[in-house]
């Protein structure tokens, strides 16, 4: 396989039914499912048991894991290969919350390594659509310490001390590990995160699943991982300029930019030493590299290998998230 050269890759979305999921991933983002409880579409994943499969070109049917084993730094970049080995370091998703998600938080690298032999989970959200009056929970609405927090958890009044933030299309949030949060009902978003599936649930609105059971909570784990510093700089302020790259989030785990395009522009990846992911969050666009042309429409995602140093983007009006490390 490794005689063949890499090209821009499209993967089969991995759809996840959730107690809180809905049908926007089908209706607004073109995912194909009979279910009306689809909560997540995993666009690019190397999570154990949920590895993405290529659906375009000569590697159709191959998994991301197989490509990584064969292509290593050609696929993800030398620095990333030195750091992560043959493990794809990011998990890329679209999420549809028809109901509120649980109030939760994620561990950082240190705790995740010690407890789960995993990367931690720092993530970011880009709101692709939100119903009127939809909101998210992010951080606390006051100074909170361990004692106050534990009292509210025990009394099931945690929601009294949480910060609610109204959201609209284009709003962007950086959800660092240890930050308490929940996606609220009516929100559709793109999520970029470390490759980790570790979530500590703190409160699940006292709801039961289809078998009449409450979902597991992880109070002790959450208490050990939570960040009480009440850091309020989680909302990303930006002004998008057409046909330019707009910075959204830069952190050690990933860099995400917004590219709003309405003509043909050239994108150079020469200085990156990384794969580059393009997620289409509005409209449609064409990505061109040599003789390969790939069209992506809203809700689709493309992985550009690190060995491809330049592409052209053409659109009459699209917004793309550009993600790399």
C-alpha cells in the first residue's frame, strides 16, 4: 500500500445514538440515519473500536489506523509522529443536542494518563446552528470552592451555581480540561478535541434511559479533576475576514482557524509539519490538489495529509474550520 501516494481523504461518519440526540445531523448536515436520536457524528476518529474508514479513492475501505501504520509522518507530520506515534491525536465530531447533555467535565493529560492510560480531553466548540433561546452551560456563575460545590452536588442544586450562556451560529468556545460544562438543547455544533472518550458526569437532570435506569455519575473523579479557578475566558472573540485565515483557538493540543471563502484561494501548509483537517460548517467548497478535486458540503470533513503542502479552495460562499497541531 505504501507505494501509492497519499491524497485528501474523506471518511465514513460514525453515527452515535444518544439519549439526548435528535435529527439535525440528518436534516441539516446530510448524515444518513433512520434514527431520530443521533447525538454525534464522529467525522475522524482513532478511538479504540471506533476507527474511521476511508470512503474515497484507492484507499476506500482502509481504516485510519491502517493508513497511520503505513504512512506515519507522511500522514500526520514528523513532530506529531514523534509525539503521538501511530495514534491519530484528534477526534472530530458534529453534535446535535435535542435535549440538554449532562453537566460534566474532562480530565487533563496527567489524570487521564494515570487513571485511564489515555490522553486528556481538551476541546473546543463552534456553534453551527442554534434554536432560539438555546444556551450552553460553561463554568460557574460565582466563585466556587470544593466545599460549596460538593454541597450543591449532594443537594442536586448544582444548576444554581452554573453559568448559562446564550449561543448563536458562529459562537466559539474553548473548553479546557477541568472546566464544568454542558451543551444545551437546541444546539448543533462542531467539536474538535483530543483523542479521548473520557467524561466525568456530575449531574444528568435526574433522567432515566430507555430501560428506566439512571446513567452513571462520576462524582469522585470529577472532584479530583475539576478546575475551580472560575476562568471566564472560554468564549473566543474574533472577527472573520473573507478569503483570509481567522484565528480561533491555539493550544498545545490543536490549532483551529476559520476560513470564510467566496472565490478561489491558495492555502499553503508548507510551514505546518502537520495533517490539516477542513470541516465545512456552512455552504460548500472544492479542495484541489494537483489532479484531485474533492467537494465538501456543510457537515462534511476532509483530512489533508501532512505530505500535501498546498491546496486551492474554491467556493461561492463557504465557511470551513481548519484544524492542525
